């Protein structure tokens, strides 16, 4: 009787697979395919924007609006802050006090020099027109005028810092987008009050999708990040039929923790969302190819 081990190739059929499909796990050219189960999609880049301060909302996008990077997505009423900035800028740009102080110092030093010149030209050096105490007083007055110049310059510097602080304060009345995407949730509308840290809207970038599923504990020791994966989606068509979309990628993550109840390990791969057709929460099928040398 011929040996069955030599005449038949082993074929292991398992009811695993995402979406409850009957999928085969078999060698392909020495490699092995592992099917991840319960695969679902989710968007990778998602941000929830909150207010940085208490105020009243004046600008909030609507659900479905497309957001560009650095676009204002939250704007609070900022009239008092703008008025404070205008005042601070006017003070920072004022150089009148410096000019007045410079003129006063120049006049004081002229008076001091004139007293010195008069004493030098006096017929009797023992009886000068300006006593020593008067000359000293004129010198101190001139030095005080120099000090007022430095004081005026320091006040201008402080005013410039105050203006900069007012500009930074004004920026806290708005929040700008950190990425492009679509508004998926709006928690607060324009005209409503908001507290510091309160959520206002959610923006999702739909350019990239993460497909997340599970493998058995034994299979988790075979799969590694970077291994090839094939992801399949079944999408309905207007004709009533369905089309299967296939995309290839690489395994991006193998969890280091076993799920305590299901006793399985989470894995995921990321793929581009071509034409933005894929939606978060949709079912998918994912197969991981384990090279022969890894078996």
C-alpha cells in the first residue's frame, strides 16, 4: 500500500478569517499564510481640538468641512485682547521719551561745559564765576539726564515685551489645525460658551487606514513586523454587486500582550485609503505571509 505521507500534500482548512469566511492556511512556495481574525479598520490620524481658554466661540467648522493644515478651527471672541495689544504696540513704538531725554542730557552737558570754560577764562582763578559746588551740581545734573535716557530705553524694552506678551495672549483665542482632514464631530457651536480644555471638534485624516485583527498565541510567535500582508475589502456597487479590493502592505505591529479573555494577540497593518472609499469600523480580511525561513 503506497504511503499517504509521500503521495498527498497536507492541507489545513480552518474556519478563521475576518468576516467569518472559510480561508485556507497553507504553504505557498515554502512560505505560510496566517489569517488574522475579526479585522476592523480605523483611521490613524485623528485629533480632538479643545479650547485653550474660557470664552465665547465665534468660528467653528461644520461636520463634513475639509480642513487644511494651519487653518483656524476654533476662534473665540477676542475684542478686549486686540485692544490690549493695540495699546501695548503703541507704547512699544513710542520713542518720544528717549528723544526728550537725549535732548535734556545734551543741554545739561552743554551747561556743565560752559561753566568749565567760564572758570578757565576767569581773570582771577581764585575767584571763578562758578564755584566748585556749582560745577559739581551741573555735572550731576548732566549725569542724571544720561541716566534718564537709559531709563527711557529700558521702559521701551519693557513695553516691547508687554506687546509681545499681548500678541501671544491673543493667539490663545484661536486654535489652528495641525493636519489636513475632515471634521467628523462638532461638540460646540459658534455662539456657545466654552471652558478651558473643553472639546470643540474632531478632525480625521482619511488618507491612511489601519487594519487591526488578531492571531492566535502560537501564530504570534511566527509573525513579525515588516512581514508582507494582503488586505481585502468587499465594497458594494451601484449595480447591486460587490467588488473585492486588494491592497498589499507590511505588518506594522505585533502586540506583546495576550488578550486575557480571548487568548489571542493583536496585530495591525496600515494601508493608503485610495480615493477615500474606506471607512472606519468596516470589516476586512488580512493575511500575513510568513517566509519559509521564519517557520
